[in-house]
C-alpha cells in the first residue's frame, strides 16, 4: 500500500531552532533535599488539597497567555468510534479516531492554537492526552486530575496553544484504550525550520491484538493483574470512566470561553524537615460535596510495607471512582555536528518459547494463555523480559508486514522520518535497509546530529532522523525486541523498480551498533546553564510479575497522591528501578534532561537495577502525571502525580 499522505519541502537552512523553549542541563552532583513520599490528605482534613494549583486556576491561564502566539487557529472535529479496519492481511473490529489507523495526522505550527471538538462514540468514557506537549494543564486529558471523563455520546472542546515544534502524538488516558487503535501523530512544525530535506515520512509503530481471535486489551489486562481491572476505571457498566475524584473543575469545564480562576480555599500547612511547606490534599471542584470515600493517608496506615502487600488496599481505594460526564461545546462542522556515536554491536535477544516465526496468533505464554508472553522470554538490550503481551501482529502505519505501506521518492532525495512508538508493551529496534540514519531529534527536541544504523525506541518515545535515499527498493523493519523470531513490522522505501522485500526481511543494519538515548547529546538550542536542583524527588519503581502489583515508592496509584513542587524550581527526579522488569517512564507537561549533557526528553527507559537522575524546570503549573508507559503497568498501579504548590 502506498503512503496515503506525505509532506514535501526544501527548507532553507537557518541559524537555529525556533520556539524551542527553555532548555535544561542536568547536573550530576548535589541535591538540596529529598521528598521521599507523596503528600497524602489526612482523612480529617476538610480542605483536602486547596494548597495545590487548580488545573483551571489563574496560574495556568497566566502561563498560557505568555506562550508564543502566531494568531492562527486550527479548528478540527474528531470522533472516536468503533470501526472495522483493514490491516492489510486481515480486517478487525476495533476503536479508532475517525475511520483511520493511525488517526489522521494533526499538524500545526509552533504558536498556533488548536481548537478541537472531540466527540465520543465509544462504549466507554474516554479522554485525549497530547503526549509530550508542554501545554496548559486543563487540556492534558487525564480523567479526575485535569478533566472529567467524556461519556459515550458526549463531547469536549480541547483548546490550547502549541508551544514547541517537534514530533508528538495523541491517545486516550483511560484504561488500555490506546491498545485498541486510539492514537495518531501530532506534528508541530518549526516556523524557522533549520533542517533541509525534500520529503517527510511519519512512521507510527504499534503492537496489535485487538479483534484477533476474540482478544482485546481489557481482557489481557484482567488476566495479567488477576482481575483487578484498570486504575482508570474503564469498566463502563454505568458508562463511567475515571479513577477517583476529579481535581479542580467546575461544572462548565471544557468550554473555551472561560478558563477562569481556581479555588480560593485556604488550609493549614505543615512543613518538611528542610523548611519547605507541604500541604497534603486532594483538589475537588466547588459544590461537588463529599468524596465517595474519605481519602486515606497510606503513609500513616502502612509506612514501610512492600508494594506486594499494599497492592490490594491501594487498588481498593482507587477503584472507588466517580463516573462523570464530559462537557463541551456543540460540535463544529466536521473536518472530521557530532561524530558518529560509537556503540557495541547488539547481542541477540532470546526469543519467547513457542512464538511463531510469522505474524499470526502466538502460542506458549504463561498461565496457559496465548496472549501472555512466556516467562522465559528475554531481551538482552533491555536486560529483562521484553514485555508481558504476546502480540500476534506488529504494524507500521496500521499495516501488517504482509501488506506493508510503501513510501515513494527519487534517488538522492533527502527524507525526514519521524518515528513514533505507539505500542502498549513493545520496544522496537528499527533500521532502514541499505541506509544509515542521522538522528536529529528525540521526543521532539533537537540533539547533536549522530549517525545510527539502528535505533531502540521504547513505548511513547519518538526519534527524528534524516536519510538520503539510494536507488532501489528497501525494507524499513521494526523488530519487537525479545518477543520472538519473526515478530516484526515492515514498510517499504521505493525509489526505483524492483521486487518488494519479503515479509521476513532482516536488513544487516539490525546487527550493527544500536543507538540509544543515553548516547545522544542535547542540541545547542535546548541547553541551559547548569543549576543545582532546588528539590529532589526519589521514585522507587516497585512490583513483580507474579502479582502484577506495579507501584511507585510502594504505593499503587490513587488520584489524591501529590509529590509537591513549586513554580521556578529546578527539580531532580531520581528513578530507582527495584523491579526485574524494564519501564519507560513518562512525565506529562514537561521535558527533562538526561545526565551529562544528555538529550531533552519526556520518556526514558529504566532497566532493572538502574538508577537515573533527570532534571526539569518547574515552569508549567498544574497537576501532572508521572507514570510507566507500558500501559499494562500504569493501569496496574505504576502512576503518580506531581502537584505545583500555590504561591
């Protein structure tokens, strides 16, 4: 299948990257203090969280007003619906945005305003999260934290300025809905693009099981976590959705004509040992009355209990959710130079037992399921099991390798490829046969250019590369690392006549040096002066495969959790992976820098036993999720919230 839409351009080389935003430079030494536990509201505290910035508060509106504004408004109408989708070698019933997989690309220029009416025709409540964007907090799309869930048949109006150029994407933040087919690319162009290229190819990677032999992501989640279901409450027997009380919204949330002031309640404050005030609390909209359950302070109940013993208690609290409607406007008329990086060759990964060589329903697994990956599967690259789910298919731009997408251009053309891993549980090693890639960006932010034969792309990560097309027909292959022989996705680059690559194509570049984010350096335009952190937050990743009881600092997610930060601080997040599994950790609304001048990112891979300190500037007030982007881990507890304290 030929690529349905491509972008051609010859951009003039300019001096720097525009609208790049404030950069960061991680410091390897020194911390001011630690906040080892989230603030949790006392059950007797009637104010519950008024010390935190309301997602619709004046602080959020003020930052939005100060963002770059081009004066242009892009108006869209998008619907989520059930549809029958042709994947090339088979058709499946699934959920999509519009009638395409991936969803139709949304494209803006930095400084533009997106004004999108979103309509939910799904059987469950949902939201839209704009992954990687440092946007206004009340448009971030997290149910019960930044907005109400959008019920079936209802609509919501998303409106925000696109602050930074880069490669981003959008997907729900409810349950495991992303693993149905609800995702699409979001590209923010630079009005002064410094790169020179002729064409652009957006490549979206995905692992697929929905609608194959009766499987769907919800049943897989329930099998993995022993029937506990989703932390985001996608059991819609009452058409609900959400994971507890929603933070900081009045009854008119979602309307574009009023992003008004937040709450003015006051509360008594307590002080940390280092003198910074820290109010525990859960922010609730005025007039909603009492919460369904009093919020529990897990620190007081079980101060140092291993996560495997705490899981059922935390999940019990979290599952008491409010099922709220999503409010919005009436839908609008539809439109529905650094030298090459040296790296060691990649060791071969051990395949899962029983995995088939070609796309199709898998076998083996554990607990007798052909949808769960064998316990013996292992990725040497990730130093752990590669994931939990034995996907029968892997896709590039919604196509299986039996009927791949073909991108056409002329020999000598320069192509910018934007890679997005929209998978739920799979890291991919990606290579373009017969070509070396020049990495220019990761997670939307520029890096010093580096040559690469293959890339490791974890869930939710993005990489931009440049290639100069040779004459011929070449396979673009994404290997599902560690998940079994033949588990791969394929697309085709064609610049001349010739036979198409076989579905089993395995270019030699996949045996060459592997590029990973820690080998890159931030581009000059996103660097900033070195600065000692004002606050350090320690984040231990806990859980095990047997109980599937994933957590952060021993506490499975509840929406009342808050790790406090203050606007203007340099914040250091210290991740320690105490599990035997790898986790791609993602921070909403911000980007952080990897150590020693590393790249600026919003998602980073944490291997078992690793410790990693990343820094970010607290310049976007609100309540922001921090979680593992393996959606089966996040929806089983590995999520928490960073909350800006009011001044």
